[in-house]
């Protein structure tokens, strides 16, 4: 669906990803595709710490509200580079 909720039910709901699947695609799977999974893609000792802090738990709000999430902090390589 688009941000207005159209079309009802989505374009191809049988092909929809869960939030967990989408997050994995943009993190660990992307690192693997770039052959960088030893240093990127997850928060583990020895890996770069690139992540964001948001104003809401995206797993606790309706999917339609995720687009209204505000980024409060951005961390790159374990260092805060943005704070709202």
C-alpha cells in the first residue's frame, strides 16, 4: 500500500514481507550481498555499529504508522553523528 493506504489490502498481499523480513533484507542480507557480513549487517562485537534510534518501537505500532517514525539519533561506526 502507499502512504494513503491504497489500494485496500495492498497490491499483492501474498507477497508482502513482515517487518522482521524487511529489516533483515536491509541489514544482514545486504551485508551478505556485498560480502561484508563479517563487519556489517548486525550489532555484534568487532562489527561496525551503524544504527538509528527512533521515537517509537516499529514492532509495536501498526504498519501504517511506521512511515511517521522520527529518527532521534544516527550512529555510524559506533559514533553518534546525528541527534535531534
